[in-house]
C-alpha cells in the first residue's frame, strides 16, 4: 500500500478548493493500491483555506499564511497523522504534491508568495523522510507503476 496526496487523486482539497488530479494516481486509489490523504485537512484546516508557504523566522521554519497568520501547528498535526498512517500500513513509498508546504520534496515555494522556489521539504515530506519513507511526486512516480498494477 502507498499513500498519495488526495489532491493528486482528484479530491478537491487544495487550498483553493480545486484538485491536481493525475489519472494514473487516481487509478491507484480506485484499484485499492493506494490511500489518498490530505495532510492539511487532517491537520484541521478547511478547504478552501489561506495559501501558505514555509518561511524562516529567526532560526526556525514556520508555515505562514498569506494573511500573515502562523499555521505551523495544523501542518505539523497533519504530518504526524499521515506518518502514523504510513507506519500502521508499513508504507515505504508515498506520492506527494510537488512544491507544497506540506508535501513538497526537494523544492518548495520560497515564502514570498510570488511563485518562486527554494530548496527544501514540506512538513509532511520531511517527517516521512525522517521515518524512512521514499517520497515521490506527480512528476517522477511512474517508476513504481509497474509494481502496483
């Protein structure tokens, strides 16, 4: 079993109430090869919700909304829930939404809300990585499809 970002499976759970459906990823869920989760909703945030990005404040990283409010606690709670599900399912691989403050891996938005990127990981992808889970995204997940058909 793998975990996928719910927005990639067609769930309308993005910050703007839309989705990022990838038909092959949705098909994994429909064939019971994957479970779709949204860390941000699991953390208690609504859909739609305020756009957020990770910013460095003094010496720590925080998830800040475009409204300047701090949403770090909700993002952390969602990451912990997804990680607990991954552990319970003995999940070794996840497919997460690229660039997201929750799910981005290797590259995320830079905190300026201008569409620019910086190196880094989202809150969920970092916690999963710390727990030995392989992170893929909608751009590089095809390598595992043959194993999950």
